[in-house]
C-alpha cells in the first residue's frame, strides 16, 4: 500500500506559509476507502484550495492516480485548524 498521507503532506507543506501547522492524517473506513484529512492554519486554507478549487482538486487527482495503480480508493479533504 502506498503512503498517500506522506504524498499529500509533502505537497501541502510546500504550498503554505506556515508548514509547522500542517497536519495530514489518514484513516481507513469500513468500505476500504482511505480518507486523507488536511488541517492547515486559517490563513493558508485559500492557498491549499486555490482559485475555484483548482489546487485541492489537483492534490486529489494525484492521490487518486496513485491509488488506481494499487487498486485502492482515496478521498482527500481539507479542514481549517481551530
């Protein structure tokens, strides 16, 4: 199994202004879907989402492309740090 959490973490840390506040977690659900959750500082949410969601969609696409080769499913979502 590929480490999708590490891939997403690598990408997101290079996009944000405060990489120390980046937290990326991965969980497997009962359907076998790997859920990746990104948490960043409030001022960095826009950088990760991008215009019209282009950046977050590109991150999702990369994770899903890797998962297809492994015959797995990956979901990527972002939450603002509280």
